[in-house]
C-alpha cells in the first residue's frame, strides 16, 4: 500500500507566494473528516497567514523594520505549518 507523506517543500518557496500556498492548505484541511482536530487550530493558521499578508504589504516600501517584520512573520507562519505537516503525517500513517 502506498504511504502518503506531507512534505516540507513550502519552506523554500518565496515569501510573497507563501500566503497563497498556506491558504490552499487551510482550505484542504477545513471540514476534512480525516483532519478533525489539528494540533494547531485552523483559526490560528489563518491568523498567521493574515499577519504575513499584512507584513508583505507593509514591506513593499522597502524599509528595514518592515522587511524584518515580514521575515519574522514568514518564519512564524512557516513554523506553524511545519507543525501541521507533522499532524498530517501522523494522521496519514494511521490509515
């Protein structure tokens, strides 16, 4: 039987495209009967994505504090989604 494993490829994608990728993940997890109780609530993941989008917009002017905040926000969101990958892999291995 084929084993399904979620990957961490999203770590290497550009910051400006991460919100789109993360929103897609949230959409697939929402109301999915296999992933009923994620370790990190979907609301928290959505808040991290919203914060990342705001940080990207604020960093458009190129100011150092805004760019630094954007990178911090991207790191925080990426960490949350890395933990979500662990949850998905745990759930997939039980099938």
